[in-house]
C-alpha cells in the first residue's frame, strides 16, 4: 500500500510539474491533511457541545429517527432485494 501511495504522489507531482515529491508532500499534502483533520475535530466538538446543551432537541431527534425507522420497516425497505 505504501508503494502504491508513493507512486500516486510521484504521478501527481508529474502532472503538476513539481520535480520533488517530498516538497509536494511537505507543501501541499500535509497542510491539507492537517486542515481537514482540525476541521473534523472542531466540527465534532461543536456538534457534541450543541447536543450536550440541548437535551430536549436530542430527545426529539431520537423520536424522529424512531418514527422514520418505523416507516422504513413498515414499507419493507429494510429488507435486502
């Protein structure tokens, strides 16, 4: 798998006109990965904080999902074709 990823990075560098794969990884991939990871952690924390401070909404959402699942099961959509 690592060799495959290395080949993909080399191919992308060729397409982008970048001569050194290590520079591409350092300047483009790592910042993008770090940004996406931080964004995920922050949005997850915000989501959990919101639901922790709004228990009545969380309960209403649970009831809503139960109803949707009931409709889903009643229609037979929970069975595989």
